[in-house]
């Protein structure tokens, strides 16, 4: 066991001569038993301090590597370039606002195209809606019927020819 | 009928949640609506249309008013076999919606709760 520690010490200690187990044993041949023991004890002490130092270095390295990641996580809204990978919580909050709205007034213009290999459809819709949901649960409509307020300009279709003209 | 119509706008907007799998912020933009400049958070999303045999990718971009948190503009892009009767043909759909007016009043918690007042 002690030989193993000595071998490890010789391999790990920085700036020292690179002993192999055999060379270390040979270098101790001329020493008496107490001297050998003393040598081994000193080697073990140095090994312990080196292991402790390398442990703290590893911890410092890990901390350094993890700092940018932590900084990225804490800047939940946006980074310097105005982009971020996690907008889902905010978007869900917006959808919840719509799902639980008490009353609303929304006017919108919607334009869409559907394009296939041989066809193209264009649609433009205007929506004008303002029903109100009262706190007592009743839904009331203002005097204008929402259905009549809906203006549709529908289906301007321009068909493409499958063959060149 | 009118009840359904009244709720359909809010439902259709809140149900877009199902079509969003990932969402990322892109730089803020100022858009012009009814001659008014509105500073918006811009969010780009990607997801798949549920319940279709072939995968149909759906991408949205939302412009959300920074102050009121309502959607002022949105674009949608779908690609794939969008026509159910023609599963082997690819279509591309683009839709842009501009909300000229978007006023919402959130439900207060007191209105949601049932209150029992015995006499």
C-alpha cells in the first residue's frame, strides 16, 4: 500500500523527477529502515497536500466553468443581443390573459395565402368584435350585431397553369 | 350561436398555446398600428399541428405590446400536406393578422369565486 502511495506521489508531484516504482525502490536500497520510513512519510505528506491542492483547483475550475451558465440562467428575459431561448413562460402568460379575459374589444385584419403546386388562394378578413362578459356571468352584446360587423372579402383565387404558357 | 361567436375570438387566440412547442425572443420592434407606435416584444415560436397523420410544421411570430401584454400582430407559417384530401401534396400557408384594437379586461379573482351570502 505504502509503495503504491510512493509510486503515485512520484507520478503526481509536479516539478519532481519522474520516478517509476522500480527506480524509487532502487533509490531507497542504500537507506536504513528508519530513513526509508522517514522518506515515505515525507512523500505521503507531499502527496496529501498535492491532492488537496488539485482538489481545490478542480473546484475552482468547476466554479469558473459554471459561472457563465448560471449567468445565462439568471438573465431570464433577454441577453445583450436581445435574444433568448426561453420565451415560453411569458407567452403562456399572454395566452392565459386571453383565456381568462372578462371582456374584450378586438378589431383585426387578417390576410392569408395558401399556395400549392398548381393553385394559390388569397383571403382577407376583417373582424370587429366587442361582446362583454359581465362579472355575474352574463354575456351582453352592444347594439350592433357582431355577425353583421364581420366583413369578409373572401377567396381571390389565382390559379397557376401547370404547363408553361 | 352568438355566445359561441362571442367566445370564439378569445378561444382561438388562447388555443394557439397547443401549437407552440418552443419559443424564443427576438429583438424588440416598434410597429405602427392606427397611426400609433407600439413597442413590442417579439417572440418566434415553432410547433407541430396536432392530430395530423403527416407532420405539419407551424411557425408563429408574435408582436406583444410591452405595456398591455396583448398581441398586436402575428404571422403564421404552415408547411406540409395541409389539404386533408390531398395527403401527397405540399402546401404553404402564410397568414398575417394585425390587431387594430386589442383591449382586454382580465377577470378579477373576486368575480371568479363563488360567494355564498345567506340572509
